[in-house]
C-alpha cells in the first residue's frame, strides 16, 4: 500500500460530523504511507476538530476558506482539483452528499470535487434515520452513477448513543479503498468492448409485451468499468430506467431481433462481446397491429423461439455470456458455455434476494472454457464488473488479440 500511495496527492475533505475526529487518523496513515495530504475542511468541520491538528499531522496548510489569502490555492480555486490524484471525503455528512449530488459548489470542498477529474471517494457518517431517508439514498445512488466510490457506512455505536447503520468506516478500510482506486490500471486501453444490457421486450400488441425482470444494472456497470479501464465501449441497451453512462456509445433497442442486428454491426471491429442482457427466449409468432380487447376470459398466444444472439456471433473475438439460473447453477452454466462456444460465463442464482434481478449486488460464479470455476463473494455490481474484466484482460492476452 505504501508504494501505491507514495507521492500521491490526496485531497482529504472533512465535513461537520461528530466522526470528524477520525479524519486525523486517516490523515496520519496516509502521510505515513508517503502521500501528500491536502486537507480541506468545511466550516462545520472546524467545530469538531481544530485545523491545527490536521496541519500538525500532515505538515501542510489546511484550507478552510475559499477566500483565504494566505492559502497557496486561494488565487485559483481549481488548483486543488488539478493537483489531486484522488479526493476522499471522510466523514461525509448528508448535507455535503446532497450538495455533491446536485452540483452545488459553495465552499472550497464542493468546488474542488466539481472541478476535479480525479476519482472521488465518499465515506458517509450520519444518524441511521438520515442515512435511510429516501433523499439521502437517492443522492448516494446519483454519486455512484457518476463514478464516485462509496465506502460504508457501517453498523455500530453512533454519537446519539444508539446502535445502527451510519458509523464511519474504519480507517484501514478507507485506506484500502484509496489504494484500490489508485491502483486501477488502464489495461483495456485501445480495446473495443461491446456490452449488452437490460431485458429485451417482444410485442404482443401495441400496448403489451413479453419481457423479463432485468434492470440492466449489471450491463451498465460493465460498460462503465470497461470505460474507466480505457476501453472504447459500445453499449447496446434494451429498455431500462438507468441514466446513460458518460463517454459510452449507446444503441437503444427493444426486441431481440433489434439487439441481434446491433450486436452484429458492433462486433465487426470489437475485441470482446460481453452479453449481459437478459434476452427473451420466446416471442409471439405474430404481433397484433391493434390493441387486443378483453373479449374472452382467456388469451392464447403461439410463441416461437427468439434468435440466439451469442451462438450466431462470428469472428475471432472474446465472448462472455451470462447464465441466470434458479437451480443446478454450475451444471447449467457449463452446458451453456460449451453450447455457445464461449470463453467465459458468469452464472448467478436469480432466486437469491441479494443477487437477483434489480439488486445493486450480485453473487456470481465465473467459469472459463477450461472448466475452471471461481465463486465470488457477494459484491456490488461494479465490483463484479471489475472482476469479470480482470478475466477478460487475461483471456484477451492469452488469445493474442
């Protein structure tokens, strides 16, 4: 960890939480690891811990005022943002999280975050009821969607004397996360990656369709992770409610046939196809051109198979598939891997409440064509995406592509 942090400029933002005193330990550990720590404190933070404490630990001036003439950063408010290798806000209050989610920049810390191109880590700390308020949860979701890394909070003893979720993560966990973010490599630079996401829909009539419960979150996480690792990403998305990721080329489709055409066009110059979309297996033999009326107590539809996109993809590219199963997970996934001639398959149990459709987490098993099976723990979908891409990087190297 010392090697990763050595000579890195870490902007440590401290906000007005009782947990602000713990920032001294974070600053100390970062400094010991060789990082140059620039502390930025909100006015409220100075009520909980003195700037002199942080200055004594880091050996650097502490910024508390946007207009402080004595600061070396006072002339240009974006100077800190440009100097940063990473920005860490620990602790982060609900107020500052709300400002960041809304793009409000009314102090040195929020200005720095808005202006920086460096990765940002946010470590929330607040009372349980504030954390669980839907507005705070929406704000955290917005920050995650924009690429912020959220650490914690944890369950434990709170300043109110109660026990609950909202405690600032331990220093070691925050430091480890900083190291992980800083160590991310651009190991997909120059690669073209095609990712599919969401669940296709097959029309019954102009008002109804056959579909599935896929939210598209896994595919979007893969597209964003591949982008952040330097790849040129083409995302082919069936209908979702997710915000579009920045700097990713997106093709919106609805049906399996539309996705098949989009994939065929996209893979012509691609290094890898990651088929995270949940493709509808059957479609009505013919869709009604006008809305079907409820004239009888039952409706009979004749269904036919949809195209098998992965099996029909041609070319010397890496193919990664997904197997959403409800039983015999590994056995069924292996059969799909072999039948579709895939390089890697990602299997998960859709009956598991923590890793089924629509969740923000996933517990998957990775299986390659040599039969190697790797069970991953329960992770966020972004973390799962990173682990899948680790495999993709290795397989691409093996293929010599």
